[in-house]
C-alpha cells in the first residue's frame, strides 16, 4: 500500500516512535564506553590512554565486521514489507554466519596486539597495557557481532524497544562489573585495565543471551536458529555483496578516528587521554545521528519494498531535518559547557588533571565544528543502505576520510605544527567532504534512478514502479 500521502507531521511521529528506542539503545551502548572511560580515568591517566588506543583498535575491527549485520537491516526491512518471511529468515541466518566467521578470523589480531600497537607508534607502556586489555576484551567481538546481527533483524521489524531494554541492562552490568574488577570492590581482585576488559566481555555475553531469548520467544514463526548449521550459499552471497562494502565504509570512518587516536599518541599520553574524553562526548551526540541513520535505513528499505518513492523522499527530508536540529543543540552545549563536561571524566586528585582539561576544552570546541557534517554523512549512508546502494558510497567514504581527511590531519597536526588542533581539523574536513558527497549521491543520483525503475548497483532488482519481484526461495 502506498503511503505517499503521509504528512510531514506523520513522518515525524513515525521517526520518533521508531527512532527514540534506537537512539536510546545507541546511547546505552555508548554509556558502556563512557563508563569505561570515567572509571579508568579515575583509576589512572596512563590506563585511560592505553584503553583509548586499544579500544580504537577493537572498534575498527568491530565496525568492519558489523557490515554484515548492517546489511541484514535493509534486507529484512524490504522483505518484511513484501511479507516474505522465508527470505527474511534466510538473510538473518547468513548474516549470523558471516558475522561469526569474521569475528573468529580477527581474533588473532586481538591476542597478539602489542606488536601492532607498537608498530602504530604507541609508547611501550600504552602498547603493553593496551595488549593486556585486548587479550581479554578481544574475545567479546564474537558475541558482539552476533548481537549486532540480531539487533539489526529486530530493528528492521520495528521491534526497537527491546533493543533499547537489552542495551540498558547490558550497560548496568558493565558499570557494576567495572566497579568490581577495576578497583577491587565487593571482594573482587583489583585488576585495573584488565578488569575493564572482563567487564566488557561480560556485557557482551549478557546482551547475547538477551537478544537470542527475545527472538526465540517473540518471533517463533521465523525459526531463526532452526537448521542454522545449514548453508544457504545463494543468500550468503547476497548478504556478503551488500555487507562487505558497508563494512569497508564503516572501516573507513572508524579508521579515521582510530588513526587520529594513534596520532594523538605520538604527541603524548596526556593529549591522548584528552582526545579519548572529547571523543567520548562527541560519540554521545553521534549516537543520536546514528539512530536517525538507522531509522532512515529501515524506512527507506520499507518504502523500497513497497515501491513508494514519494514516501521515501518525505521521510528522508524529515530525518535530515531532525539531525540538523540535534547538531545545532549540540554545538551550543559543547561551546557553552566544556569544562564541566570534561571534568566528569578525570578525578580531581589526578596530577595531570588540569592539563587534560585544558587540552580537552580545545578539542571539544573542534568537536562542535563537525556536528552538522557528521550527522549529514551518517544519515546519508543510512538512506543509501535502505535502497541497498553500498559500493559507490564505500568509495566516496574512503576518498573523503583517507584521501582528504587523513592527509589534512597529518599536515595540520605535524607539518604545520598545530598538533591536536590540526588532527581534529582534519577530521572535520574529511567528514564535511563525506557529508556533501553522500547527500549528492542520494538526492541527485539514486532518487532519480529509482524513479526511473533502475536497480541500485549491487542491490536487488526491485524497481520502484510496482513491478513484481520473483526470487528463488529456500527454507
């Protein structure tokens, strides 16, 4: 049924109903990282710096592997709109296969990470402590990527509230486990950075139990885990074809931020710690834009499945408008209240506190600069994924982040000598380039192409002209 007649207020309500739980879920996930940062920041600046470097390395691999989970979301949304439960089940199962396979493949990089961190220019102490963290926390990538796949499946079915509740429970578990194992409370051993790693793995396992239990209880008709061992090479190929460019796109972006963390490590431990704090604060607001990007993927995927281009365009305008509004509010907050925000993360008794706060204030002002463009690029990516367009956006993202952003960061930071300010200005330039390029791709390339009934590159042959779609089905 076409929904082109829906008003903008109707779109706003639909986005909020679907998006607020997703945003809350992302904020809950970010709360886990913030809890680690606050508690380790109060334990020691050296430990915080090590976790910033090690966490960036983990996050690079995690987001790269998340491409297969992200691919499940638009595919399930489109199949759900077509009432095709068989294809929906097949896509989710093969997403689980690919996510698990990737996690197992990258585990050796976690276990033997000290040499990698040293090769990336980190100090011996940061590399040693970071490797201690990753040898434990690295095991969490297996349940984490499985959880991501289940969350994408549930979100595509618009069951976003359960995603929020599971994430909030996991965040609570993480906070309690951190308090126990970092500082040695409640009879637990004092383990410092290794305690944070144990808390991270425990959190991922709780999340895994939650999403599997809910999927089996609430959606037994999908039988997601029945015959999970059985290969489905046709659908595995379809998920892989959409997922690998999404994974590389995510790798391009998170790799830019990880590289910025390593460059801050070249400057010193204190700038690296300040960078970790400013990045955590920026991540909070980014999760709102990421949630809106997920909504864009789901609603664009549904409109794509229904062949309703006008509905897609109206919904896209509303999501973009909400992202801009959030960015403007964040800019005001970061510029008006930097010291109170940064002081949350560093104990008053820390010897290097004043230096960390002073550097962090400057970095947070620069974080305010890239709010608009960061929101634009993630929402545009969400819209493009909704119509299963992934390969060209991958190229645009790689060029934006690595051909534009990274060289600017290096030149301004180390050639011109602006150090941390230059590194962060490079981030802003790369994100701005990506935001413009991806928005142009959606509005001036994909929308006209879909209006003509052409399939996106690498996507399903599903024109938005009402033509029937014929697929080979397997149970």
